[in-house]
């Protein structure tokens, strides 16, 4: 009987230790899950920001091209007007 009681007490001690280990593992899992969810949210926000910046860059590049074309047309017109002025002065 004493031997059986000793085995049961050791079993209870082992069980308690394993339950403590299990609780610790669950706590770590919860922490890792929360961190993973936070990282996913940050990544999603980063992706959204990258898309917005890409669209803005595309718009700015198109505006830049339009302004360069307009500048070229104005320069050509200026040269034409200057040439006409020179021809009138002769």
C-alpha cells in the first residue's frame, strides 16, 4: 500500500509538472499568435501604403511628362516668335 501511495504521489507530481509545462506552452503560443497577428496587420498596412505611394508616383510621373511636353511647346513657340520679331526688324 505504501509503495502504491508513493507511486501515486510521484504520478501526481509529474502530472502537476506537465500541466504547468502545458500552461506555459499555451501562454507562449498565445504570445506568438498575438505577435504574428500584429505583424500581419503591419504588413497589410505597409502593402496598402506601398500601393498608395505607387499610384502617387505614377501620377507625378505622368504630370512631369505633361509639363515637359508643355515646356517644349512653349520653347518652340518662343523661338518662333523671336524669329518672327527678327524678320520684322529687317
